[in-house]
């Protein structure tokens, strides 16, 4: 009965179009109230769900990605990729995917990557007679790699909820992220070759590539410095996120000189809005897990899975099916 009420309300609200954070929160609070398992603790659990040091990294990585976007650092990486790939089949699409990989390694956010890279690459692709749907879906798919490429905000949330090392999650996401990115480039190449989609210009000379590389070096160093500090044990993900913010401000103000106080204000406002949505979902997810644990829902589901799945591989396959659904 508890399972039906908790998950039933959640899925019904999702079906009628209620945002996922609101659906999770309403279902968990209703179940807590209905079965009298401590409704007075809801506010305290809500506060405890976000009052955690690792979660501070989320708004800082979002802010760093937004500031770097305002500083035109994504444009620098895009220009370098465009000069290197030239007029090869799918050159502009491949340049967009490469830029998304680098940007995902800075912001850790899919929406931030889409906004930063999409505004630059998609109009250029359409101008060069790329199909609109192909242009949009290529950048959207590549931006989704920010979930896998460290420093992934999703990894930070997952590590916080499950108690798994965030650094280990980051390390585990590098190879899969690069492999998926390479697969996207291969797919973009063959589709573009079939449809006649090509790059925006001829491949640059060695001197031009070197000049563009020099101009983009500060943008390229961002993920190297951020992730290098984490893996070398110099900084935690949260400390690296704070450093990324100061790095982006320094580069934007004193190197590229593309940041101003208006951009800083817009970045701060955008970060507050985005971070609020993320934290809203995180804290209600914590509330949902507490309700499920107290009601015995998690134990019931775990026992059912163990009875059905006899090996770890089957359990992983079932988890992947559940995620896809």
C-alpha cells in the first residue's frame, strides 16, 4: 500500500506534466503525512538535504561555466576546432562536439554547455546549409556529455546522496565521456558526408592554427587546471569549483577583456536561478528517499530485485532499463 501511494502519486504528477522536483516533494510529503512518520521533521530534513559542503560545488561550477561563456571562452575553443577541421565533411559539427567536450569539462552542466556552445555553433551550422534539426540535435547530444565528463554536477549530487567518492566518480567518467564524444563525431561525419554538410572554411595553415591555439590557450587550460587540481589531491571538487570562478573572472577581465560588471551581474542572477532549481530537486529527492526508507519501500524493492536478478550484471541491466524508462 505504501509503495502504491508513494510512487503512484509521483508518477501521476509526472504524467500530468508537474515538474519532477515538485512531484517528488509532494509525493514524499503526502506519504509522510498520510502514514504519520514525522511530518514535523520535513523542514529540518529539507534544510539538511542541502546543507552539505560537497553541494557547494554545484553553484560555483554553474557560475564558472556562465562566466566563461560571457567571457567568450567557448568561442575561442570553437574557433580553434573550426580552423583545425576545416572543410572536412561534418567539420563544423565535429568542431561543435569538441567544443562541447571541453565546455562540459568546465561547467559540469548540460544546459550551460548547450547555451554557451549552441549560441555559437548552431547559427554557423545553419548558415552553412546544415539541416536545422541535425544542427540542434548534434549540439544537444554533445552537451549531454557534461553529465559524464567531469566535473559533472550529476556526479556531485550522486556522490552526495550515495556516499561515493566524487573524485572517484570524476575519474570513472573520463574514458566513457571521451569514447561517447568520439562516437558522436564518427556519426556526425558519416551523416554529414551523406548529406553534403561541410565545414565553414578551409583548414588553416600551420601558422594560423598556432595563432588560434595561442589565443585559445587560456580557455583550454581551464579544464586541465580544474581537474588536475582534483586528481593531484591539491583541491577538493568544491575548492576546485571556487578556483574555477576566480580563474574565469581573471581571464575574462584581464586576458580576453570581454567581461564587465553587467556580465558579472547577469552571470550571478542566472547562477542563482539554475542552482535553486537543482537544489530544489536534490533536497526533495532526499525527502523522498527518507520516506521510502522509513516506509520500508526500499527494502521491498531491494528484495524483489534480488529475487529476480541472480547476478550483478542482471542488476545493472535492470537499473539501466529503469533509467531509460
